[in-house]
C-alpha cells in the first residue's frame, strides 16, 4: 500500500495555537472506566 502525503503535519505544542487542545498540556479532565482525572 502506498500513501501519498502531500499535506503538512499538524503541530499542537502550544495551548494558544491552532490544535492546542489536542496536546498533552490541555487542562481538561480525562474519564476512563468510570474514573475522572482532573
């Protein structure tokens, strides 16, 4: 299978930049198996 990637990568390192909410430092709780971590 050959993939032709012509678009640029998405960088999400800074919270105040586009896609920042997908980074590791976004202050949102995580819910897993009935537990919530802030």
